[in-house]
């Protein structure tokens, strides 16, 4: 080795490279002082172990972070990880990022290039068929529902995403689902002249309130008892499972749903915007102040109008809070809607059914969780966890725990819940939907609401700026319970034909399914038509791409495409409005017994004379 190289090499490299020293025989090498070095190695090793323990203790105690990965975390003294069931939160964006320089990152720098636009899309008017929405892009279901696959009741086309009731992502129902062999494209001799769209918000985290089940409630119980239980078998993953769900707000998938819905509606009904250009006006869309409601409306707008949407429409944001009249949140001014003895009648039915359809699941899962006594309600919550985790983080191990028949049972449990709490089986359903019906009639007739005697807001609805009339496109965002309230108030009796729903078995071919009517991002199209074969303008009701028969509405004829003359539809709705007593249903001193001792299939409170 050259002297120049040795001089240029750094000391650490020289220590690792062979040197040009004279050869030294093994006998000449002095033995190392092993006692001295061994003692220091042992002390250093012990100090390292102690330091690791202290760091682990500090992090777990103060930040709920483990040095071990969730997958490989060790069990503690034969029990689940102490963090099992604890809430895991990732805060983004940081509250005070250190690299923010707004002036260096403007959203517009000019030089946009050519920007000529083209003709508006009109798919619903021009295409030979109608595109279907499958419902669950970006989500992964269980790789296989391999239990009971040999059962004669097993369905090779079973789709778990369509069996989560109101927690399902919206999807196009099959043609004929609601009894009509028709689809949303304009019928022969007809052209679309207007659209009134009512839609639900997108997929969200669980709400704060849960009258039965509730993922947050279960995870808290599990975490509090973590020192005394351990899971095995199919439940082994729970030993290191943490609760990753937030509360109330949209999930990323929920944002995607509303963006996609906006794009879809622009592709189908974009041509209706020509009317606004001709009248030099802008559309007014409505939503509420609640975070997920506003976020849903804005994501819809980005999909419908593109970015930036400023200057293309006006967003009305109504206040969702007690004391504010709001047809999109009518329960805020209806006291009886907050009385659980009147408005939460479903729970006994759900409990009864859960005891039946989850019996085998409880027997199967209970032995796999030692030291914690699973209940039927817990097992029901595990099914909820599957749906919520999937729409929040894309996949859930809880989905693998149940059979196809148990998912059908879960779907029916949610049908029971919404039938008796928000639809035809609830004594406060029609009254909560009637305010939106009043607004719909006002828009269809181009006349102001004559009497504000429900949840309508006179300040907003009497102002042509915030509640314009005579427009060809309206979009309103609300909650699934209100969608069901409106379906009930309209008297769409097709969905009430099988009621009251029994709680001891599934009605296999029932018309009322919450996954069809009230999934995440559910949407109702009130489609207006001008038809050569009819002298009057026509209206159709299309729910999640399924055409609904209107024969339950007085004056609406049987029609293969679900059409009804607008004058007949309006007259019937005015009659329903006149028969609905807001003061009695929402403020009256009435009561109903729990369970089947009292029932309704019209969503009405008991009449005064019957008490």
C-alpha cells in the first residue's frame, strides 16, 4: 500500500484496511485484558436493556405508542396487549407546520393555456342505456366468506357491501327492484326538463350516540379490561387491535363518494345548466352546517362543477342546531323526535332479532375470547366494526368473522331499526318529512310556501335569493333518516307493503331495505319530463337508480315507467300536507307502547281521538 494512499485515507478507513506493518507471530501478541472488557460489555448490555424498558414505559404511558409493531407485539403476562382497544389517532395536518410559505405556492400563476369549453353532457337524455354504480371502489371485503359455502342457502353472487343497511356504500339497485321494469333514462317520447336531487352525506365515522351496539362503546370496554383477557383463533388479532375510528366526520372514502356523485350527475344532467345561462342566474344548492354535511356538499360541488367552483353556483348552509327550523334536519324543532319512547321504538325489535340470528356466532366466538364475556350486543357491534372500519381504512379483519347468513341477518337488523325509527313504522316519520315535501311542492308549482307550519324556515324559504323558484336544477344534502322521513311523507306505499316488519324471521322478498333506500350517499332523483304522449308535465321518483311506482299517491296512474302528471302529484301532496299535524305529532302529549302492541304503517302519530 502506498504511503500517499495511507495519508489520504481517513482514520476509520485505515483501521478497517490491512496495514503494511511487519509480520508479528501469534506468540508475540499480548493477550487482551478480558476481565476488564467483559465487565464493561456486561454493564453496557444491562444499561441498554434498562434504557429500553424506561423508554417503552415512557412512550406507552404518555403517548400510547408501542415500540413493537401491532402484528408482532408480545402478550403481557398471558393477556392481551394493554393497548388493545385503545383509541389510535393520527393528527394531520400538524397544527404548526414549519415549512409553510404561502407566497411561494400560489394556486394560480397564470399561463393557463387555451380554455375553450365544449357542450354539456346529457347522458340521461342521449345515451342508449344508463350507467350503473357498483358502490365500493377502493374498499376490500373479506377475501372469502368461506363459512357455510357448501350450504344450499349460499349465494355465489353474495356482495357483503350490499348487506350493511345504512352503512352500505350506495349502489345502483337492479332494474325492477322496486317493481317497475324501467330505468332512469328518459322514456320514449319524453325529454328531461328538470331535476330535484336529494342526497345523503358520504361514508362517515360512527356517530356519538348509539342506542344499541356502538363501536366506541365496545372498544372502551375492551380496553378497560385488557389486563384480564386474551383472544385466540379467529379473534387473535384483537390482542393487539386498536380503535382507529374518529367520530361523525366524513372518511376519505366518504369524500370520494360525493365527488363521484357530483361527476355522475353532471354527466347525466349537465345540459340543464343551459337554462341558467339563458336566464343569467346561478344554481342554489343547500346543505347544513354540520361538518360532514358541508363537506359532502362541497365535495359534490367539486365533482359537479370542477375546481374552482366559485362563481358557478351558490351554496346555502342552513344551521343544524336546536331551535332553528330546517327541513334537512327537522328533528331539531320537533321535541317528540327526541323522546326515545316515541322516536326510538326499534330497539326491542333489533334486540329480539339479534338474539336469533347471532346465536350461532356468539357460541362460535365466545370461547375465543378468554377473560371477557362476549354478549349478543358485543357480537352485533363486531359487525358494525366491520362496516365502519372498511369505509374508514379500507379493510377490516372483523368482516372475516361472520357467515353470509349472519350478514343477511345484520342487514335485516338495520331494516328493523330504520323501519321503526325513521320510516313507515315510526310515529314521528311523516311529520319530519313533511317540511321537505312542502318545499318540493313550492318548487314544482313555482309558488311560495303559503303557510309555514312545520320545519320550513320562513326567513330562508320566503327569500327568492336563498330559495329560488322556477329553476331546472336543485340539489339538497341531508341525513339518511330525513331521506326515509321524506319517502314516508310522500306516501310511497310500495315500501310499506310488507309492514309491520317481524322481528323473529327475515322477510326475504321485502320491499323495504335500508341498504337500497338509505346507504351512504343515497340519492333520490325527482325527475321532471315533458312527453309527447301526455299533455301535462310528468314527474318520476328514482331512488339509487331504481324507478319507484307512484301508485300509492292519489291520482297517480299505474305506469310502466313510474310517471305521474305533475298536477296530480302536487294535489296529492297538498292533501297529505293538510292532513299532517305538526303541533300534535311533534309537540302533542301522546304515548305509544313499546313493541307490537301498537303499530303504524304510514309513519303517523296516533290520532287524537284514539287516545
